[in-house]
C-alpha cells in the first residue's frame, strides 16, 4: 500500500528543504529537519510510582462509582453494555454507564502503542506514539489577530494562510485541523473547504472534521479520493480530535463521530478540556485523575468499534484566575499536571496528546512567550507524542496570531535541538579541542570547532543576537515586529506543493456536489 | 551565635509580607512565600550514569594531562604543590599545575554539601545545597535600560533601585551582588558603596566584591561590623562569585580573592563562563566536562585554605551565533548542558550555581521571555541551588532591564508554584469534588473548590488574564508596559528595612575612612 503512494510523483522540495537550506540564511538548521522528532532525551518523571498508582485508583473509582453520562447515541451505549458496562437510563436519550475497575483498561489492550499517520507526501508521514514527537498548529480559535489589523473573526483566507505558513516551516510536522474557524463559510459546509485547503496547501498529515457525524464521514471520504479507498481501509490517513463534555459527559455528536473514524480505521484523539475549578477539581492530582478517566473511556469506544483502531489519549489541563474565574493558560500547575499525565500514558502504553504553547496574552509580547514556553516545555518533557497547539495560540485559545505563529514555530525549531539531547562520545567530549591550543587560547580555529560549527547550536530565524549597537542602528526592532515582517515574506514566497491535477479536480467536484445538496446553515 | 542576630529588633514586615498579603491584590500568593525554596519535585536526570562517568573521566583527563595555568599568585601554587599537584613553571609569574585523576575530588571531600548563608534579618537566611533553591538578581551588567530612557551606563542610584525592587519582591531570596556596575563611582571605591547599599536597602543575604583582594577583605570587614566578628568567624554571612579565566586559566586576582573568602570562613561560588566555540568546545558534552574541571579546581583551593569552607560549584554555559561569532543565551543546547551539570554536582555532593534567566534580546519582548524561560527552567530542573541571574538579564548580560526585572520576578513566583510540585493525597485527588454534583455539573461551588481556591494556582502579578474585550477597553496594554508601571509603583512604595542606627553609622564611618585613604582610580 505504501508503494502506491510512493509511486506518485514526489512533491518537489521547494524553498525550505531545498534552495534555502543551502543559502545559510538565519533559522536554517538542515541537520535538525525531520518528518517527525525521535526523542533523544528521556521524559521528565515527576511523580513516584505510588503517587501514580493512587491517581490511577482514583480514575478507576470515578469510572466505577460516578460513571460517565452518555447522551443521544444508543448505539454507543449498547456497545459499552455488551462490553460489561453497567448502564442506568436517566432520560429517553441519556444514560449513565459505570465501569468496574480494570474494565476500561482491558478494552484498551487492543489500542496500538504507536502508529503511522500517512501524509500525501510519503516522506512527510508521521508516527504517533513511543519516542516520536509531532508538532501541529493550534486548533479551534474563532478569531485571528495580527499587528496590522488587530483581532477579527477568522476567514477561509486566514485558514489557508496558516496552512501555508505551517507548510513553509520545517519545525511543524503536521498541518493540524481547524487552525482557525473560517467564519465566512456556512457552518455545515466549512469542513469541506477546510479539508480541501489542507490537501491543497500542505503535503503533510492533517485532522478532519468532528462537528457532526456526516462531516466526519465527508472528511474521510475526501481522503479516499486522495489516497485511494483501499489504502485508507488499511492505513491511518486522517484523525479526528474529540473533546469530552467535562465533567464526565460524552455527547452523541462526539461519540457518533468517534465511531465513524474508528469504523474507517482512522485515528482519533480524545481530549478532556479541563478548566480546573470550573469543570474539574482545582487540585492537580484530582484534575489529572479526572482527565485520565474521561480520556480512557472515550478512547475505549474506538476499540469496541474496531479493535486496533489508532487512538490517542489526550489531556488539556488549564487553570483559573481565582479572583475572576477567567481561564488561565501557561501557569505552573498545569505544567506539572502534564508531566504526570505523560507518566500515566506510558503506564497505559498509549500515545499521548498533551499541552502545547498556551497563553492568555492578547499580544505576541513577553507574557505570551513566558506562558507559552512554560507550557510547551511541559509538552516536550512529559513525552507527549502529538502536540496540538504548538503554534499561534493567544487570547486563551480564542485567537490565532500570525506573529505568535512565527515566534512559536521558531521555538519549535529550538525544541528540535532540545529533544535531540546531548551526544556523549569521544568526539563531543572534545578533549582534543582543549588540548590542541592549551590554557588561555581561544578555540575559534581548532579542528573540533571547524568540524562542528555548522551544527553545534540551533540557529534561530527570529531572535536578534546582534550587539546592541548593531541592533539599535537597524532600528531597534522587537521580536513581534520581526515576526510580522516574517509572516508576510513567508506568505509572499509560498509555493503550493505538487498535487495530482486529477485528484485535485475530483476533490473539487466532491466539495461542489456536497455543497449543492444543502442550504447554508449557520449553527 | 544565631541568638545574637535574633536578639536584634526584627525587621518590621511592611507592604509585601504584611498588609498587601491580606488585600487580595494580584500577585500575592502568601502560601508560597518562603525565605528559600525547598524542592518538592525531583531534578530532571538527562544523561545516563555511563555518560556521566565519561564526562567525569574527561574532566579528570583535562586536569591531569592539560592542567590549569595559574598566574601571579605563588601562594596558591604552593598550596596546590603541597597537596600533590604537579607544578611546571612557565614564566616568573605563571605556572601550569596538573592533577592526577581523583586528586581534586579528594581535596573536595571536606566541602560541605549544604550550608547556611546568614542574612541580617535571621528570618531571611538562606540555605545553599541539597534540595534548597535560592533565586538572586542578575549580576555584572555595565548598562541599565528601561522603556523611558533606553540604554545607559548604570549608576549607584540604579544599583540601589534594583536592590529595592528585589527587596520588594517575595520571589527573590537573596540580594545578589554587582546587580549593575555603579559606573559613577571610582572603580577602587565602588565596592564600598555596593556593600553598604545591600546592607541598607535589603535585609537579605548578599555577595561581596571580588575585583581585588583588598576589596574582598573590605566586604568581609563590613560584615564583621554588621554581624559581629565572632559571628562572622563561625558563620557564612557573605559570598564572593569568582570566574575562572577560561579556558583553563586562573588569574591571581581571583585566586587571592578566593583565599580571602575561604580564610574568613566565608562562601565562594566558582563559575567558568563558557562561551562554546570561543573559550570552550562547542559540543555540550565537552563544554560540561571543561566546566566541571575548571570549577572543581577553583573550588578545591578553598578547601586547601580552610577545610570545610562553604563553597559552590558553578556553571555558566552559553552558545554562539555561528554565522557571526556573537554570544547567544537562552538557546536549547546550554539548557541541556545545565541539566547534565546538575547531575554531576549531585554526584560530587556539592551545592551548584547554574543557569538563570538568560537572553540576548535588547527589549523586554517575546524573545526575552522565550529565551529566559527556556534557560530558567533548566536552572530549576537541573537542581541548581543558587540561581544568580534570576531577574533583569537582557542584552547578553550587558544590560540590567527594569522591566525585565519585574517580569522575571513574577516568573520566579510562578516557579515557586512549580517547585512545590503536586501533592497526591485523598484531599487533592478530589474524588468527592466530582462525586458531589456528578456528571455535567460545574464545580465552582463544591466544598473542595471553596477549600482550595485561594491556594490552588499561582496568581501572577503581571500577566493579563482578562477577556480580550476588558483588556481592550483598558487600553490594550502589553506586558512590558505593565512592568514599566509596576517598577515605578514599587519604588515609590518602597520602605527600607530597619537597620540598627549604630551599625549604620559604623558602616558609614568605615566607608568614609576607607575612601579617604585612596585617590579615585577608574580601572
């Protein structure tokens, strides 16, 4: 099946991977470019095994004694009943289901520890799980912002722009999903334009729609046109990112969507969005136990539908400004919670989506990166495999920022260097470098320096490391303004990756036919 | 001896610790306020034992086969010769000394694993070593900058201002040393004004002068006036922060100064400032081995002078912009190196100074916190005990920034929450909180939320977590501008901690008499 994809003309490597990699311009680190990262550093283990076992026991109690409420999807209820869940009818369209300790864990035994999500450019397929790390742009903001035009509702043009910016960066690995809401397109049709945009403007893997079961089905159908139905039947080419309705509810739109992805053998990510103090306990141990319980149950559904279906445990921990009740992001406590979540995912032997570059700032300022880096470091340190929200996140996830996107992708580049770890060998220990000239002599011209100077350090595309005088003479520009210049230049230089014209026409035809069957709906 | 200090009138707790802590204003987290942090999270162990052993073996080879060059201090050479070092004369005033593998490690056996540095306010004494973490302001910048006046040479007024801002923050634990150079005072006299300023404007522990042996002696003598000579003989009340002259040189000004602090039983920090590719190998394994060798030898000198003298292993790893040769800070590779350095210090069972809030940015912008947080996280994660450069660092250490100082101290507050770790117990696991109302109901009013809402999350003093609309109505202010407002308000509200007027007069008299003995010298 892989041959089928590889037989297609390879996407020409333009810009980023090709010419620019040899020009020596800032931000190029060809030795760090990979389709996805393979960790060279261990995860940061925060909690001890006893603490982890207590969290797991609490998750088990939540599932066994409180249970999950399912709404408007009797088929999902029937699947869990058949698998041993204790179902209690609440209303005609809602049921509580409780699970004996260990039951959900047993259902998850068939979930793969690691799988491949294929990209239309086979060289860009990603692996999800184990020691693989995949960075994807932020997801789900209704607004976009930039320094010139401020905050406004997102459009399909913004949506395409962010795909193009992502495609142009070597430091993301995945095109993401609803990067921003294209609010200028009807709600019941925008998924078609979103999936088409991902396919046209990026040659990377991407996420499909989850906002209605038929939209999930359309997303997968478009992949059948792109990859061929037989390939899709046997391989993961698309994923859906599903939120539970915390606390402890799963609505029918989600569970039907989850079943559609699983039936098709496609991937799904299962993420309780836990705002501590609002929809989850505000102590982190409790929030993590809660997150584990909800995500495990949601993930288990996929295995009842199709054992072995690709599935990703998810966690999105945030906090609250306790004087106002406003959500806060990039604070220290959720960073710790994410580290523990990573440990729990490894004990389950499942891939994890966790954390990202979170911030409540409304500008690409110092706050945005202070919060963003604290949160993003927890993602890379906890062992998360799929890091959605790696780039662009501002305004508590309400806005995608063009400038923050550029700052964040540059940080993602630095994290390629970080995750590479430290090589410790005869060459890197560099005794000869110090011995060559001896005490008091600089090492600029040693053989060791000459051998390593191109690859020793990550070379940022955006940081200004010049002396103050040079920087001042050049206008004293701040990082946000440099990012503003950079996203415009990147869009201007963007060229779409090659796409088979026959496939493009077939996709276009599918979208037009689908749209013709429905009147616009705006809810 | 401790009684003697405690018998003095306690510094009145004004502002920060007292009234403001009860007002509920932002940034107050009284449950996190401590004289120093005791880690609640484990260090992040990056390298495996085999890798660490190879780095140690390389450090041993550097000491044994290349050696350290000592200049203009025959007494230090005699001490090392007597202790077994192999001395080779190079010139009349320079010697190479080599150390058999294990010899320096043997000398360090008497170094304490942990010690107390006493503050004049006994409640603010800090412990250095083990699981203690102490944050101190940045050190050594010739320039200062703020948003109103830009970059300019530092003065004694700036110096005092930064002490006052530090004293006003609950998130620093130590007053630091040469926070900025007071360039309006003669070089041979400014140490007197700096030590006097630390004593007058802060009641925390601080660092003394190291720029000349007699200035080191003056610093200690002023502490004898403050604490009493007998107390100083038996307790650490001041430390000197010494740089080696990398690569592999120790000049006589440093070694004489080190001997003066050690003879007096006072503390010293020993820090190779390693700019990879310039004065150290640019591969991190080599840079760490090099750092370890230099710092170990420098530390060992203290134990030859006075076994048991308080001493701190130090490491300052930075990188280079490989296209220009400019130093870079806050990059990923030194962050990894610092994590390994922490492991090596624990294997030596010695306190560690490592990393800090580094940046090359010339503004308190997104770059400054992106670089700063990456570097600062490595400090808190590597297990560093004394984190100099915790606040104010911009411009590659050439400038202290008023705004960055405020942003950084707020980050230090967040790191108090981070280092506290996650409590995992019946209460924090919060099963009852989820059970109380069950699926689909928010937790705002649960008993668990009511019990924890004041302490669950760090409450930033500077971050804007409001909804976009509120933030926009209030003028759409960025973090740097908020920090600008905050440092001015903090200075305006500052009140000096109580100081015995007799001691103050005696110190003033000492400074005046010392100054009268010398003409101004500007080098």
